[in-house]
C-alpha cells in the first residue's frame, strides 16, 4: 500500500460504526411475521391484497405511503425474503418502534 493511501485508510476506519445486532432471518420468518399477521388481523382487520404480484427473486423496492407508523411492518408481512429498512434517523430513537426497526 502506498504512503498516500495510508492516511485515507486510517480515516475510513475511524468513521466506521458497528452494525447493530439483527434478528436472524429464520426467527423473522417463523415467529415475527406470523405473529404480526395474526395480531394485525385480529386487532385491526388488516387484509393483504395483491401479494401474488411480489416477485420471489430479483430486485424489489417496497415503499409505504405511511398511513400509520405500522405500515412498514405490515407491508413486509407477505414478503418471503430478507427485507432491509430505511428509516428517518429520529425514528430509531422512538421507544418501541425504534428498537423494532433496529432489530429488523
């Protein structure tokens, strides 16, 4: 490595932040999604429509229009593949939802 690249490498290491601990995908598939689906149907009568249009592979962007703060969790119930969330940085500081987003 050249001497010119070494300072850049040190700066890059200093700026890194440890990845948060996430729930394993199998736990999400076996416990989280079914529980959220059951509670959502029982409490709010949530019905999922158009799930047959979700591709099983390839690129996919799912965007919530945010009628409620639970939208991101509800719209990912039928997606049978790993999902990554983008969120407003202040949302991570909310007591319950922030921790859920971080774990997912």
